[in-house]
C-alpha cells in the first residue's frame, strides 16, 4: 500500500483525479444533505463539506497536498485513519438504519 501511494504521488494527474472526485462527491453530499441539526445527520453534512474542502485544496495547492500526504504516509497514521473510518461507518449505519 505504501509503495502504491508513493507511486501515485509522483503523478500530478492522480492529484487532479482525486481532487475532482472529492470535489464532486462533496458537492453532491452538500447539495443533497445540508442538515445543521443537533443529531447524527450533521455528521454527513460535515463529511460532505470536508470532501468539498479537500477537493479544492488538492486542486489549488497540489504541492502542499503532496507534502501532507508524504508526512501522513506512515503505517500508524494510515491504520488510525482506517479505524476511524470503520467506526464512523458503523456509527452511521446504526444511526441511519437503526440496526
């Protein structure tokens, strides 16, 4: 995984594509789910705005983005991010579907 990320960082097109995907998904999430209330639905809105912001940063500041990715490309950081993503997904599944 680490070699794949290192290889992708040398390709400027990869940042453009990832930025475009984040920008489009973030814009879609914000357009469809813009809820600012004191319940679990605000998490989806925050994720949408975060994706929109990340896509804009990847497009506007590719060198800065590349340096941040290189700094975060360590096993501990990637594992922590994966655990957070899984826990967030489980929480949203529980809250959304009441499983």
